[in-house]
C-alpha cells in the first residue's frame, strides 16, 4: 500500500487540499473551526469536572482542567477522522467507478484533512499550556509515538468502516451515534483511575489507553503505563492490518456495489 500511495501522492495531496477547502470555504469563522469543537468539548468537560468536585467535596484543580484540554484534542481528531472517512468512498462514487487509483487514497485524504485541524489545535494547546505554566520534561517525547499509534488505529478503523459503509449504507448512521456518545466511555472528562477495580474495563478500549498515555506524557510528566500503552499499541497495529486486509479484499467489488 505504501508503494502505491507514494506513486499517487499527488492525487492524495489534491484530495486532501480539496477536503480542507470544502470545509473552510465561505466559513465565517475560517480556521477557528479547528479549535471550536475542542473548545466546546473542554467547556463541557469543565462543567462535568466541577459537578464531580461538588459531589465529592474535593476542589477542582488546574491540573484536571489541563488534562481535559490535552485529551480532548486527540479525541476530537479521532472522531472527526472517522466521521469524514466513513463516507469517503460513497461520496466520491464518480471517481471510484471511472478512474483507477488506489482506493485507500480516499479515506486517507479525509484523515489528513483532519490532521491539518489537529495541527492548528495543537498550536492553540501549546499556548494554553504555556499560560497554565505546565512545564516540560523528557517524557514529552512519548507524545509523538503515542499519536503515531492513534493515527495507525484511526486509519485501520477508517479503512474498515469506509468499505463497510459502501455495502451497508446505514453504517455511517450507526457510527455517528457511537461517536456522539463515545466521549462518555473514554477517559476524557475524567481519569481512568477514578473507576478503581473497573479501570481495566475502561482501558480495554485502546483509545482510552492512548488518551491516558497523552495525559501522562504531557501533563503528569511521567512515563505512560507501559502495560496499557503496549496493549493499545498492539491493538492499533492489529486494527490497521485487519482494516487494510478487509479493504483490499472488498476493493474489487466497490465499483459494482457503489
């Protein structure tokens, strides 16, 4: 796949730029849309965090708010990338049926467009971390590796769901519902250790382990929990391989079923 993607890199770039232009064309807020959704999620998280602090009688500390900000950004990237990539094949039916190119380019272009938003959000997050006086440490170097596995996991799911949506058009509606409420099943607004003995059930979701690894590296300045991070990394690789395998197996049937 990598060889084909490199060969058709110009097409991948053009489709990515097209997705970015469509998203921001005639938009009053422009690139501020890239930070609008994470900002809304952060505000919702702060309200939930405040409610938890009132019920528990513990004051809400700044570290908790910063933790929400750090975990919201990769979660928003994951949700956006899956949401846009699911419909990438069906939404480009004319290309799929008339022109030959590696079909992986379509979901990948959607992911790269969301990666552009993630980069803008990251710059904003850096400013917030500086204002909040969150220091740096060598553990910060874990963040790129953690994100690499998130990207791998996201790509695997995107390949699988985009192919599935082509054959079963109600897949995208199911995905939208899951993504809408998914934030309550991952440790974004809270920490996984709050669940005590139920923590392993929460971290069984690979995205949860990745988000906690982000929090450990950026906010807590410590090495991620290697057991759960290793588990998330293995799941990411497996998901990518499975997603690519299913995509490749069903690719010959795309044109006649779209």
